[in-house]
C-alpha cells in the first residue's frame, strides 16, 4: 500500500470514528463540542468558522417552549453580540462571552448530574 492510500485509509477511519462519536453523543456533549469549536476558532481569529459555530448555537435555541423562550432570547442577544465582535475583529470579547457561557453550562450540567440518585450511588 502506498503512502497516499495509507493516508486516505487513516482519514476514512478517523472520519468514521468522528461520525460515530457525534452520533452517540448526548445533547449536552454536542453543545460543548460546538462551544469548543467556536472558542478554538475564535482563538485562531477564524471569522468564518467562529460565526458558523455561533450560528449553530443560535439554531439550537428553542423559542417555541414558553419555559425556555426568555432564556433563548437572552442567549440569542449574546450570540449576536459575539458574532458582531468577531466580524469587527474583537476576538477577545467574543471568546470571553463564549468561554463564560460554556463554563456556565458546564457548571449547570455538573450540578444536575451530581444531584441525580444514580450519580450519588457511584
């Protein structure tokens, strides 16, 4: 097998692994992956990829449920502000917002999962 075919085979295996990982992920794990992607590309000053990730976060908001509408509206405003900061080249501000939101979600899910009866038994 030549080097090109070997590299192609490795890439296909990596892609298959990545697809399986995404398909098996819980919703909150996917949320963290999108935040991590946005933060990483914000650090790299990649406007397109950062805005694409923030757009995914926006698309995940739920405005239909009355219990989540207010939170979704507030998050939408923060995401839009972060997108504007990225477009203006103010990556530090956008990264601060994204990192703060990711950390807040992490604390929420840690608290939630640690309060479940099954988590206490372990």
